[in-house]
């Protein structure tokens, strides 16, 4: 290829940002597979597999944090983030009959997730691969597959695959309870809201990046289903910005961590209009005692005074708030990385294994 024919390298951060922008379409693609979610839910019900065990790493494990609430609030089933280490490394054998195992792996290649799912199936579990690659090894090991359908994701830090995992867990839990159509409509509405709000959110996140350019540490707090959001935003800041971000529940903040706060230690707060909002408001009041800078996100960002706000619209179903509230954090990570002279597409020491599907 001649120099005149060479393809220019993408601008730093352009992949990460473009994939954030693609999330409304990714959510709509997931909904095209709703029949598969209904089928998996029916099989799990028929087998009496009402204990949901979720395993994954990184963003997938953050999505599992949400799944605990999706199943707990939408269905009569109990869901938990199970220990991979007990099964795979300590070689403990458990009777998995009566369990639905969800192996969460965007690439479908995570070795110990594969091994956990393999052993769980051997010991009676109904095993399901939740992956962006329906032809992956994880999909072959599991009995059923739920495709994320997020599309190609080339930036190292996950965005649309995470969002689709959260939506997938809500959709599966809803179908377990026979309420799939209502939740699917809610996800479709969120996709429309997100598409409408993205330009303004991107502009606000860009403006916020400049005053935070030299910030090296931050707490990110949430409660209930939004603790998954806190974990995911903190991970994005760690991965792309080299910011020492630590996720906490709004209640945990008061039990020790609050002691390190000062005016140079910002706290990103996710506030949504559900039963956990009073705990978040109380935590913010505690933070304010120490003079820490507060960034308020979520659909209840106006519930308390904050130096900076990145509000999102309120969804038709409160449980779907995390699909919206994580996006300002993604956009902020993208803008802050570039403000620091970093490339959020290629974080130092990390490599992408999620396959394009």
C-alpha cells in the first residue's frame, strides 16, 4: 500500500467515544433476541433452577452486581455473585441442581469462568452463557446462550457490552416472572432517551473534565442497583484515566472511608429515584461535612446541592436507571483521559479480548 493509500490511525479516544455513542443501537439489537431470553427463562422454570449464580470478572462482575437486584426485584428468585475461586481453585464440589448459572463474559474466553461453568454443568446446574460471541468456547460449554448483540467493541474499556449485560439481566429476570414485554418496552424507551440525551451529556462531561484534570483520586458511591454503576464508573476511571477511583455503597462511605475526605478528594454520587435515595442523600450530607467536592449523577441528581451535576432522564421503570446513569461516567472518563493526555482506547498495560460480533 502506498503512503497515499494508507489508512489514517484513529484519533486517540475516538473508538471509546464512538462506542459510547453506539449504545442506544446496541440496546435495540439486544431486544431482537427477546425470544431467546423467554426460552431460557422457561427452561430454567421447568427445571426448578431458581437459585441464580452469576460469575464474571471486571465489567461483567459489575453487571452481576446489578443482576442481584434485577432478579430480587423483578422475580421471586434469588441471585448471587458466586465464588469462582471456591469451585475452580479450591476444588470444592457443590450440588448445583436447582441452580441457573450465568457465565458472564463479553469475549466468551475467560478461562476460569469457562471452568466454573463446565464444572457447574457437571454437577447439575442449568448453565447459560451471556456473551457477545455466541460461537465462543463459553457458548459451547454452556447449555444455552444469550447473545449480547452489542456489535464490534474495539476500545479496551467496555461500554456497550456492559450496558447490554445489564439490560440482558433485567430482561431475563423479567421473563422469569412473566413480565418480559413490560421490561423490554422499558429498555426500548431507555434507548430512545439515551439517544436523545447523548449530545448534551457529552458536552457536559467535556466541560467537567477540565477542572478535574489533576485529580488523582475519587470515591464513587451508589446504593442498591446503582452500586453496580458506581463499580463500573470507578473501573472506567481506573482503566482510562489512571485515577484511583474506589466504589462504595452510600452506607459504607460513613464506616471508615469518610475519614480520608478533604476538599481535594471528590465524590461522584449516583442518585436515582428509588427506595435507596434517602441513604444517598444522607451520605452526601456526611461528605459535605468534610468539604469534599460533590459530583451528582443519576435521575435524582437534583435531590441535593452539588458543585457539579450530570443528570439523566428518569426511565419508565426505576430498575432500569443504571442503563442511563452509567453513561455520564463513561463520557467523563473519555473526556478526562484526553484532558490528561492519555488514550482511553488503549490503556497502559491492558489489551482487548472481547470479540467483534
